DNA sequence: CGTTTGTTTGAAATAACTCAACGGGAGTGG
DNA sequence: CCACTCCCGTTGAGTTATTTCAAACAAACG
């Protein structure tokens, strides 16, 4: 009996284009092939906080397969190429296709753990520790997805983006970067980053 | 054909007793009947951050059914009574028992949303806003579970606990409480809390 | 080539922290 | 029943990390 593989449509987004609006119904999730995206929340007075970061090679918002709904907006941080994974995969439930479902559950569990980690970062770490934690997290995830370029990796985030991830001011993010650079811990030019020592970086992140 | 209902064992814990240690394998989850618990993380230098709060009537760590593992420790904040929900419920997958599974998935989705909300609170809100958000969240959840006592509700958290939730110092938590009390927004005595106006409280939480 | 977006820096203001001390209440043991 | 301890709440004074405001500069962009 032939079970059809789920169909994968390709789609692309411009920078700052929405992948989902708050409250919108969703009948598919994304897998990012190229480019970065994030989920965020804006308070009434304009304060903005990014609550999830999606890197190339990762599943974006796997929990939509359970909730069928985007609770928060998702927007492209860079130009983006993605494939869609439709709800038909959710029917794998009935088809005993754990092989299709496991990556989705896995991504959900990872998301849950990463969010817990960010609560720790925001609640209990200094500015420098938060930024080092972010850099180390990005480095590790890009490496896991085979996205290192020599001893460097893409860092397309602006200092405003980073500020909205680590819960600081863009100005202060800039000062921390300046200090990390001065001490030779990182090198960052034209959206490409190098870090001297990943293990040392993890220490600085107070992991 | 008779499908057996999942068996529910009752168990109880003392305050500060662990429901799970970090990294431990788990073959069941809990439903809290009475008492509060939390998941937390301690950094090497002792800084502590609570990343999830579990109130009476709620499922505790539903994602264990997927991961079979406690990534972070869970501890009782008060004396605790709970029932267990075993892995056999996970087999509901194969039995098409969505009726058993839905509450679990629902709890997972709620946990995910609450965590996102806390990232916003910690990243972008002032001390008073964070504490009001916590009070409002607790009030709402207790009300949803029918745990209000007249116009009051149980608040067994110490100011140390609260500090570790909202990412502040116990001393500063105390000062914020003092100010909320002075303005007649809350009343708190002998572990029982009253709030003047839930809607106003939500406003103070910067929503 | 002008415009916009992002980075960098300085000086002053402030929210939250640290340190230190005291007081009350709840157990506990004599 | 008292004394002792421990935990928790409370308060004050001084310090610091981060923000705010303002401005200039660089880079990307159409």
C-alpha cells in the first residue's frame, strides 16, 4: 500500500515580510532553506521582544500542526526561501507514520527547551552574558545544520534585532560588541562573524 | 471493545521535595490536585531562575510524554498532592483516543505560550509590570481552575520565589509590593491575596 | 547622489542591585 | 512555657548596570 510522501511547496519572502500574522489560522508549517526569521511580540507602547529565532535548516513553528493557529506574528529577518509542510503530515497520526512526525515533535521539544533557556538568560544574566549566549547558540545551531563557512558564519542580525532578542537597548548592545571586539573574542564585519573559541564563549555566557 | 481508562496513582510531596531531578528519565506526568510546584535552573554561580510555575488543577510537564525525560528539575513550592498520568496514555496514539490526548497537547501549547509571554515580561517590562503580570497570571489561572476563595486566592510564594520568577532581587520585590499595597492595588496577608481590579491589574502589567 | 538604515560615541539620568541590619512569626527543643 | 533558631519580610544608604537623549558617521539602496 503506497502512502504518499507529503508534498513540499517552495516559497520565498522578502526581508520584513510576514510569514504569519498574530491570530492567523495556519494549515502548514515551514522549513527554512535559506535565511532567518523570528516570532515576536509588541507591547502597546511599542516595546518589542523577539521570542523565537528561526535559522536556516530548521522547522519554523512546528506547534502550528497542533494548534492550527499562529498565536504571535512571524516575520523574515532576511530574504527567505522555505518549503511548506502541510497538515496532511498531521494525519500521519492515523497512519502510524512516526517517521514523519518525530522531527516535528523533536523541533517542538527543542523550542520548549530553548525558550526556557532564554527565560534564564533574560532573568538572571548580565548584558555581556546574554549576548555571548546568543552568539554561542547561533553558532551551535548553524554548525549543527552545516552552515559554517570556513571558520566564520553568517550574522545577518542588526544590532536592533539583537537588542530585541536579548532585552537590551541597541546602544548598549553596541557597547558590549565593542568590548568583545576589543578583547579579541569576536570579529564581525559585513554580516559575517568569527569567534575565537566556542568553549570560552560558552563560559562567558555563564552557561 | 473495552479500552481501559488510564490508571491514576495518587502521591504527595513535602515542600522543597523534588518531583524530578535534571536529566532524569520520566515514565509519567503529574496532575496537581493541591499545592504548587515549579521548574527551575541554577547557574554555576548560584543565580536561580524559575522557568515554569505549576498551579493546582494543572498538568505538570506534559512534554515528558514526548521526551520521556525531565530536562530541568521540578520541585514542590508547597506541600503537594498529585495524581500521575502514565505513558500508557501516549499509546492513545495508536488507539485513536484523541479524547485522552487533547488535554495533554493543550497543556503543552499553553506552556509554550506562557513561556513566550515570560520572555516578553523579562525582556521588556519594568519591575512593577513584571510583578503585576505575575499576579494577574496567577489570578487568572486559579480562577480558571475554580480555586478562588471568595474574592481572595492563595499566594503561597515567598518573595524569594517571586524574585526567581520575575528575575529581580527579593529586596526589590519587597519594595514593589510595598508600593502596590500603599496604593491599595493589592492586599496580601498570611499567604492570601486580594486584588482590587483584575482589569486594572492587567493594565499595570502593560498587558 | 540623496535618503534611509544601521553603527558608533559621549554625557547625564535612573532603575534595580548590594550590603547591612532589624523585626516578626513559626517551629523546635529543653 | 520559654528560649532559641531559622526563615521570611522590611527598611535605609550607597553603588552600578543599563537606559536615555543627542549627535555624528558609515554603509546600503534605489
